[in-house]
């Protein structure tokens, strides 16, 4: 067999299963190696085949972008792409490294290695945030084993939305395909790329190349045929290869926080340093929060819940506080950083200690949707309840809506286990978050707390009043009691009483405090 010298030079970089060369006509000009194993076709069958018929159409924009970004003498990859297959053929995927030699008449030399189809994204577009997080975690774990040096690249594509709005539907779709392909081609393995907003994107890539080269390639691709010019600005944050899930979630948390609370408009010139500092600070804060939870370095405050039929105290809701500031940022951090289960259990244990010293007292504690899905939490909570037998019948769990319940049947089994220990179950903030009528249908509940936004407007009548009255009526038929929160005035109390609500909570009866000796104030008397 006679092989041209440029081809030999082109393949010298490769440690691959199959070597192919793609000519400027878009067809495979040459193939050598384990062709049938990699592609399912013999070498002779590949020669002359159109490249866009060889690669899966969803991954073709990425591979096209990989080729377009090659300059003479440069190489790119690897990216993982699926191969186009007949309907009855098993799915196949390959890792592609590409090289363009200056003396090879514009042809691109490709080294293909067999890859698992599961390693390739299921769609050709950008990943959603959850998939991006998982991909980043996998890359960090692999980086620890292989010594790869990775970074998070942040891109601000100024003018993208204006270009999209000024384009026809077909041109807009073509622009989106180009952009997702260009970003995936720059991402390590061709997968870890996601959108952070209309014009903001992030991807994980190998370190070593100047960010200006990435910007040049991406803008060249997306501006080809774009109705309006698009410019890009990019910064990078080094990623350590610990492969720790909490580190990845810390990155996501501080990224979300920065984008929500940081300056609007274009990315600042010191974004990389700013996010690096934010990540370091977040990891420090996560460590401190974890220690505070383990050591129970928090205190509880209590807000009274009133039985409207009698006007007397029914129970208190126990609320966590860390120092004097608002607890909500730390609670959000606990949820995002997988600390919420430990926090919910620590609050329950503290509440049980209080109940053991106060006969007749009844407390409600919050438990997140993520926590209630954990069998380990149910086991730990059951042990804690058994350790304080005198508290039986005096604990209510308020299921918060901060995270949607993905498995309602599992959640109901876990809630039933707590009910069997003498606890009541309340669904918190119904109407504000993820909960729907399916929750009422599939979960065995004792109490439903109606979100305060409906209560504030209840006394004005209209749609909110109709909603609350119908909800209360339905709950009565289901033998579920109702609780109105954010009752702040005498008029609001009269409105919820007229609507048939069973319990009320709000500033009208008292703010959350250390006091466990509630008595009606003059206003509420």
C-alpha cells in the first residue's frame, strides 16, 4: 500500500483505532485501521462516503465547528460524537481528534477511537444545568486520574439576542445550531457546555490555550451569515481535579449567585478573578455551615399558630436562625450543597430536646422535599423520635416546596412512616412553588398551609378569595385541615375565618421569637 507522506505526518499524532482523511469536497478520501469495529463498515466502504452522512446529524454542527476552527498545522479534540447508523444498527460513538496540515490540500486528518454511546450527549444542543454539573463532575474525576488540567470558560456573546430577533425562524435555528456546535467543539470531550442566560455561556475545556483563540474561533463561526455582528468576551477559572461533587456544586452555587447579584451587562474584565474568589469564599462558607450544623451552632425561634375556632394556641412553628442575619441565604446554600438533610435532622433533634422540657407544647419543624426523599433521613428521624417518647403526638413536619418531589409514591411512604410515629404532616406554602393538586391526591396530609400571597388579597375578594374558598372546601372533603399564613391584620383574620380556614399564623399574633409563652395581644384579643 502506498500512503502519501502528508497522511503519514497527519496520522503521526494519533493513537487511535481508525484513521481517516476528509477532503475539501466533504468526503472521506482515505481510511485505515479497525474500520469495521469502529464504524461497522469496511475501509473500502468508507472511502468516498460523505462525511455528513457518517456523523450523526445532531453532532455534525460540533464536528463541523471543530474542522472550521482548525488552522494550518493545528489540532483539536478530542470530542465525542455519535455515528450515523441504519435504523436496525447498534448505536456507535467515537472520540475524534482532528489535524489540518499545511501541505495536505486543505484535507483534515482525523483519529477516531471507539467510545461509549452513553458518553455522548443525547441531543446535539447545549446541556442543561444539571447535565452540565454531572459532566463537569465526571471530567474533574477523570482529570484527577489522568492529570488533565481543566478550566471553566465563561463567554459573553454580545449582540446574540439582537441577531436572533432580527433573523427569520430558519436563520435563527441555523444560528443556534452553529453556536451550540461551536461551544461544544471547544468543550473538553464535546459535552460540558451550557447556557447561563440569553447571551452568557459556560464550558469546561483544557487549559493552556489563550482565551483569545477560543473567542476568535467562536465569533468567526457564529458571524458567518449572521444578520447582525456578534462579539464575544471570555474569562477562565482554573478547576482543580479533586472530583468532589461538593466542589462542583459550589462552583454552580457561586456562579448562580454572581449572575443574580453581580453587575448586569457585559462580563467585567476581572470576572475570572471575581469568580475564583467567589468559589473560594463559597467553599469556606460551606465548610463553616457544615460545622455549624454538626455542632448545632444555631438557635430556634418560634412563631405561634392559632386555632381560629377557639382563638387559642395550637402549636408553634420552629424556625432556624444563624446569628442575627436572615437565615434564607444559608438555607439555600444548605439545599444546593447537599447539607439540607443534615440541617433538617439537627433542627428536629433540637426541637425534640425542647419538647422534652415543655409538656403539652407542640412544634412544627420544616423538612425539605429533598430530605423527605432520603430513606436515611427517615431512619435517623425515627431513631430521634424514639429517643424522646414523651414527644409522641407533639411533632408536625412541614414539607417545604423548595424542591419538587420527583417520586410522590416514595415521598408518601416516607411521610406515612413519620405519621406512624405519631407525627402530623403539613404541606407548606401551597400555591407558591412546585406543589400541585397531584400532591393532595397522592400524599396523606393532615394540614395544608396556604401561601401568604393569597391570604393578603383574600379580604379584597376576587379570584384569590374564590381560590381559597374552593381550596378549603376541597380540603374539608379530603379531611385535611387548612392553615393560613401571613395573617397580619384583624381584617385578614376575619377573611380567613369566613373562608373556613382552621388555623392562622402571622404578625397579627406575633413574630417569631424565643418566647414559648404566647398569650393573645390586645389587638388580637
